[in-house]
C-alpha cells in the first residue's frame, strides 16, 4: 500500500494531480483507492465526477464534540466510526472522504482524536490512499500511525509558485512529518518556461520529478465540469502524470 499526499498553494493544480493519481491507479487495476479531500476548498469530488453529500466537518458539527444522541449500547468510538462511514462517497474503483472546512468555535479535541484513529483504520482497507492536502499540511500532521510514503509538491510555472513549494517542503521538515520521499512537480509548463525556471528550481534544491505540460483538453474539461477520469489516455497531462506515477507506485 502507498499513501501519497499532494500539496501546494491554491491554484497550482494539485487537485487535478490528485485526480490524475486516482485515474492512474484505477487504470492499472490498483483498486480500491481511498481518495481524501483534505483541502477546505473541497474540489476533488468534482474532478472525480462524484457528488459529495456529507463531509467530516459537517458531521463533526452535528455532534462529534460530545455525548449527543449516541444510541444505547454503542460507544463513542463506534458512533463516530458509524457516522464517518456515512461520509464515504462511493465511486467506481475508489471511495472519497471529504474533510470539509475547519470546525467552528469550541473544543474538538475528542472528535479530532477519534477521526484520526478512524482514518488510520479506514486506510488499511484500501490498496492506496491519495490525499489532496492544503498547503499548511495540517491533515498530514494530524495523522497518527501511518506515514506518508510520498509528498508531491505542486507548483505552477512561475518563480513565486516555485518559491512557495520550497516553503511547503521546509514546513514539512519543521513539522517533522514522517514522509518517505518528497517530490516536486512543475505543472502547466511550456518547454520554454520549464527551461527558464530550471536555474531557480536547482537553486532552491527542489527534487524535480516531473514537468506536466499545459493541456488544452484538461483546461476544457475543467471549464465544462467534466470528470478528469474521462480524459483520453494520450492527453499530454495524463501521459506526463503517468510517467510520474509509474515511479511513485512502482515501489
């Protein structure tokens, strides 16, 4: 089993890359896959073509914070596990768990601890886990027993985006996250922009693993709201991402 987390500042295409990772695994028959949308913006369901009816955040607001309406004979742990299972959206070859926006005021320590334990147990039932994470890496840091095998840092083709990726990598080191390997992906790049940015990538010592080109077909699919699972295998972005995931999931 491989757990990968995709991180980067908003608008860099990290959700797209997470969706392409799920697409890749389904195409290889490496199912079932657990997709986790840990970005408060919560767009992974749209890119995978699946409706999200419940989020962990909304369930937490409904009663994870205390002893509320727990059926007789059921422990708090069992109640949380039952409610969390309701938030799993089923797809073809994958399930999606959407974390949702951060909770409101009040102490949610009990709820968060139970959610972490549930996540650890849940991931064990899947061949792979793909997590679309926010730039702050909060959800990676909140995990308990399972390490992140691969952290994919995504930046669009610009100096500011590359520098932001470097900050995320430094943040992961500061937080002492248990990460097996960190890889950098330059997204939406032309040949010219990739060449022009290479000195800055090397200066920042970013572990460049792939350059994903601009893809008009991908842009059209996103504008039309079509699932990225429907992209052609020979689409430029799909082909480039496939080479990256060959490396990531061959270990």
